[in-house]
């Protein structure tokens, strides 16, 4: 369940990060589908990172 929450917050974080970066650099005609696809990719990477940290930290506790 906590990884689903991480996936959700990762999607929100990546959407905000991509929005800010594209606002600073200028959109240059980037379609919204590409940015949503990038948000999904970044959120999955973020969730895998959280899962990896959970495995590393979880083994140290036991």
C-alpha cells in the first residue's frame, strides 16, 4: 500500500517538476501527452527508488 502512495506522490511531484522546468525553458510546442508520459516514467522510477531504499533500510533494522 505504501508503494501505491509513493507512486501517487511521485506522479504529482514529477508533474510539478516537469511543469516548472518547461515553464522556465519554454514549452516549444511540447504536447501534453508527452509530458504525462514523462510524469508516469518519473513516478515509476521514484517508486522503484523508494522500494530499493526500503529494502536496504529494512535489512539494517533486522
